[in-house]
C-alpha cells in the first residue's frame, strides 16, 4: 500500500489540532469536533461535557457532569438513542444546530432549531447549562439563547435551572428518572411543578400521582421534605407567560442538585470542599404518610414508628370492606346550614391537595372564615400565604385529601376545618376531663401520698443510723456531731440534722487525701486547691478545700450546700458531701477521670482525641444541663461562669457542668439581676453583664454560644484573630456571612464532620452571641435547634464584641445607675469545679 495522499494527512492534522484546542475551551464552533475521549470544560472548571458509559452499559451517551465528580451525570443528550461505538462526534451543523453524528454523518441527536443561524457557537457555562447563541451577539442573557440544555432537563435540577410551564407555548420542563442506574433512557418516574390554583411539586409514576408537597405559601412549598432553607432559597415566579420553580444556593462553594432516582425517590444532594462524597440531605417520599392520599379522604396521617391514620375531628370512619384501602372518613353530621357550626384549628398540617378549591388573595383570615361559614359546602379554609403574618384565602369545597402532620421541619400550616358546634373541641374535652377524671384520680392519689409520707419518715429514721457508713469516721454518729460541734464551729450547732448532704469529719477528709499531700493535688482554682481522695469503699472523689479568702460565711455556705445537693441531672457534677470543722469549708464531689474540656480542646496533642461524635455529645450534654438549670430545677439558676475549664468529662466523655461559685439562684418569676461586682471570665461574658453588671439566663446563653464555637474550632475566643484582629466571634461572623462557615472547623474533624450539623451549630452559636440579650434564644430553643436537624433557623445579627482587638481593654465597670441593693435577689453559690 502506498503512502496516504497529502490531503488526507492534512485533514487528519487539522482534525487533531481542533480536538486539542477543544480540550482547553468551553466553546464549540462549526469548525470544532468533540469526539470520544475529548471534553468541553466550563471556564471555571466546574462542569464537563463529553461521552460516557453509565455503570455496566456497553453503550455511550453524550452528557454533562461535575468535573470534580465525574460519576455524577446531570444531563444526557441522546437518552433515547444510545451510541454503539466510539466514532460519534458533536459539532455544529450547516443550519446552525448542535448535532451528534455517527460515523456515516447520520444524526443521532440534534438541538432541533427551526430556523437557520449564520454564526452559531455553543458554550458550556459554569452553571452546567449548554447554550447555543449567535457568536457576535452582545446580549449574552438567558433570553438571547437560541437553545439551552436547561430547557431539556434529564433527571437533575441544578442551581438556577427552571422547572415549570411556558404558558405561551404550553411547554413543560420537568425531571424524568433514568430507567435504571445503567440506562439513562427515560424511566417511569417524573418530578414536576403542578399548577392547581397554586403551584406545588409532585412525583408521578407514569400518570399516577405518587407524592406531593403542599402548595407554595410565599416562602416554601408546604411540607417540602427537600427544603433546607439555611443552604438555599426556593423561588417560585408566576408571570403572565410562565410559572417556574428554581432554587439558589447561599454559597458558591457548595455543589448542589435535586435528582429523581430510577426508584422514584427525589433527593437533594450536597457536595462541599470537605466532602468525600455526595451527602443526601433529604429523600422523598421516605415514609407512607408522604404517599399521596395514603390515609384517604378527611383523614390525617402522622408518623410515629409507623404511619397512623386518624379521622379529622367532626368526621368518622366510613363502614366498608376491611380489605378496601385507602379508607375513607365521612362527616359525623351533615351540613344543612341550620345546625350551628364552627371551625376547629389544626396546627402544623400539610394543607390538603388543591382539588375543588377557591382562592381569594385579597382576603384576610377573618374574612376567609366568614366567607366559608356562609357556604354550606365549604369544608375548610386556610391562609394561602404565610408571609407578613398570613394573607389570602383558600377554601375547600369537597373531601380533604392528602393531609399529614408535619414533624421535623417548619413548613406546616394551620387549617380550619368545619364541624358542628356540638363537636367537642380542645377546651370542652379539657373540662370533661377535669370534671370526670380528676376526682377519680385524686382519691387514690391521696392514699398513695399518705403511704409515701409514712415510708419517708421511716426512711429518715433509718438513714440517721446508716449515715455513718458513708463516712470515713464510721464509728461517730451524726446525732452526736450535730449536738457537739467542734471548736471553731460554734454557729454550726443544730444545722447538720437538716442537711441532705453527708457531713465528713476533717480527720476523715485529711486521711482520704493523705493529709492534703501534693501527690493527691489535682490543681488549684481561684477558691482554693483540689485534691483526689478515696472513700473506704474504694470510690474516688474530688476534694475541694475552700481558702479563707473565698469571702463566704459558714451559714451561707451551708444554705448553698442544701440547695445545690438537690440538683440532680446527668450533665451536672454531683456534690457528694461537705466538711465544716475548725474553720475549714470543704466540698466533696464525684471524681471526673477525664478532667475538663479545655484539657483536650486547646492542646494540639490531645484535640484529635475529641472526635466529631464526641463533640456533638458534649455540645448536646452542656445544652441539656443548662436547660435544666434555667427551666427545670426547683429554683432558676444562672451559672455566670460557663467555660471550657468548667465542663468536666467522665470516663465515657459525658460532659458535666461544674463550678457554681459565681452562680445566682432566682425564685418564682424573677428573670434578671444586677451587681456592681462583675465576676467571670473574659471572652465568655455577655456585653450587658461585662459592661453594666446585668445578668439573666441570656447571659448563660451567650457563654454557651462562645463555648459552642470553641468546641467546633478547638480555638479560644480570645486567642484567634485574622488580619483585622477579630476575636473568634468576629472571625466566625465574617466567615458565616460569606458562606464559608465550614472553614472554622477544627482540622482534626475535617474527614468526619457532618457539614449539615456544622452549619447548624455555627448558626446556633451566632444566634447565642448576638449583641442584645432579647435577640438571643432561650436554652429550650437552643436545645430544639441543635437536636432538630430539620428546624428552620432565624438569621443571626452581628455578634457582640466582633470588633474587640488584641490588647484593647474593655472596661468592666458597671453603670452608676446600678444599685448594689439589687443584688440581694439571689443566692451566690460558692461551689468550685473539681479537676
């Protein structure tokens, strides 16, 4: 065979040169060919276009995927026309269309433009959109595109991509699942924006409705399980010529997509810089209650361990064949406009499917109620929008279908259902309960109380004889010591019998700590040294010896002991006893083998020992302990010195709040106190306390927010500054504002942390450290926000002390208006944490 002709050699050279050039560009011209193995890359290296074979398939397809994650295909051109070999090419044809050609120039797929384009170019954008436009057009907006892949979605909705209806042409843009994981041809399932008076999202299996959200309420789709409002913002636009749904991310550093799987599940997937894979944020449907009409008409579905169906009040189960499903609930009484009727409110409900409804957007809720009450066929009403406190009027005139109770996220709405006035409401049921049940319960309760009281008295008598077993000096009776105080203990007479704490002798405490030897010394705080001791039964304890300069008298000290001893919570350090002899004031605590949180947190050689799950456990434990002090203990207690060194860790790394030496107790409805003697630790004090001496439960909330940030970052609040000399609070605020909060994460946690939880915790921390106490959440709300991963969080305001700089002094002198007399409304506690 002779040498190939020069023209053929030159053509091959031109083809190869064009192919090489295409590798470095995001644009295709009529002279460009993209073949197998070659790729088009968006300008910021986010998306790639090329040929691929899914899974075990022997066929090839032209598709778009994330460059960082090649296995994640977001768009397929030739879904219905697989390529059987490696000879196909993508180019721009003579009429200006994008065409996928086989080796015989047969068209496998085309963009199908109806008109000819003189100077066309195709470009892969950083949004993942492949667009066809005029080369020399100065207008590069979306409306100027001749064709775009976003108008022909596959199974994935990307950020900025529209799903919905073009009302002029009647064209619908919706997602269609792959047939299988190896076959991208259109499957059975679709995800679409359905318009029934108001827009809502639905999953279909063929023509059968599988699952639907509630209607668009101005902020979100009611009960939308794919909504994660702190990561993205859902948008619905209703114009004259189109109705569309899309979403926008709050951070350009996060990859995000909404995808319908071959199984019919819709998932919202997240990928961020610290990820090793896609994180599934939500899947729908994920329980039976999310299946359309699962409980039948006029019934509400709620999820416990299983889906539970219950007829709405005013309705009863229709007698039918037991094998019939879904079941049906019918009205208990017919509505004849003669019987008096009213409406019962159901909270946190996914509104019924919008069939046989009317909408009036100008009405308020009162007008809506009056209008519904006038019409005998009106079954229920609700606001159509939740923005601005609620507006608009939705009225249902037929059966109420696809209602479910919302748990886990805050997209439920109240609905008002029509019932006869004779139907017992919540208040009527309460009075029925009080009148019929309460007397029946009080009588046996009275006998139980009398029996308990008798046994309690017997137990007190027994305890006096057995109390010595808790002591080191077991041969000395409590009664004897009570009536015979030691020297220097004159005002103690008659007080020990009332104490609920074991009282140790000074000799026994000294023996347990080897005469307070240096070998037993664990450390020393502002109130005195702490020693490790051992009881006769072998139990280890922490012995805190208060110095004479602690500033507290014997009577106050003992009062505190009796009060604090009654605090029982798994996240509070337990006080086991005390010793008051010869001028000594000693506290005995349970021993914490893992020392304190700061022992691990701020030491580079130990911080890696606190894994992500351990830190989550510590954060939640501290929150539960504070909630108990603020809300569930007999007296409201404000700690005033919450910090890492005052969080002790037991053998299982469970956190226990300690050091109540600066705490205040409040009775009844007291919520706030003030003082001229501001005590605490710089970096943890709230601004109103540090500057004006005002303290409340919100002061502890501020300290918790600082501690939460320190636990996530392994950095001290007062020791972290960026180029503008911000402390940790300011640094966190700046990063959070720029959607870069994940950069705060301790390097030791980058491969195990959950981004979803991290973002939530940082947001909660910033809510806790807001400048004004009124803006900060209570600890009950904090606990709810950190334990409920689906709760929608408020937007925090700028952190307090955000601009405090290294070396800049903050005056802690309170305002002259603060009266010292005001500080008598609480009891100061002098408990110091054992180390």
